[in-house]
C-alpha cells in the first residue's frame, strides 16, 4: 500500500480515527507522518521492562558517586555478567547472579515489590489450611532429621508440636475461610 499523502513510498504508519461513530483511516509513509506530526511518540523510547529495570537500578547509586563505578564492576563468578550489564539487559545470566548481586538487589526488590522477602503465592486470608499442612510436613521432616542424628530430646519436642498441629488440622484448624 502506498502512502496516501505522497503516493511514492510504502505506507508504514497507519492511523485510525473514530469520531461520532465514523471511522477514518490514514496510511502514510514515515516521512509524511513526521511532517504531519503523527510520529511524535518516536521522541520517547518505547516502554520495555529492561528500561524500567535499568532506571530503577540507576536510582540506586547516583552517577556522580565514585561508588557507582565500583558497583558497575561487580561480576558474577559463574557466568561473568557484570551488574552494569544486568542493568542494561534486565535479566540475569545464571542462577548464581542472585548471590553475586544480592546486596544491590535488596533495595531494588523493596522498591519494586514492597518487600525484599517472598511471602508466598496465596493471600494470607485464604492460605491458613495450606500453611498448616506445609508446617506439618516441615515438622515431619525435622522429626526424621533429629531421629537420624539420634537427637531424641529434640525429636520429642518436635513430635509433640507435630501432634498438636495434626490435632488442630483434624479439628478444622484455621482454614482462613476455605
């Protein structure tokens, strides 16, 4: 399809306008669209999660600060990714990057997620029963570890807690509305 304005170049910008339930379409080449002011959005880079992450990372250490240069040179021992490269591409090179950049990531996680600690996928009001079952499984695992290491006094304490949790679960427990 040729540009409706110059009739010379292929149309690469397609504008659709709807006014009073009447639709009109305009197909322009990039040059004609710039002349008409239809490409004003090109002045701003497109949104990307990488740009967002890089912006958040940039806020952590002011560029004029000498520590910024040091922070950018921190590198993952496993894959060789630097903190500056992470800021540019917005993703890690391997699972070891979490440990390598841990201190710098905590403030970032707090800003993005509101917390630096994962609190789970279930809302707290709906997860009571699931939490109780998970706690029982953890207690069973702890009990087995204590018995294996022949730590019978500690095993007895864990056994008593396990029995209490199981009684609560059998009695309906706190299921959080489920």
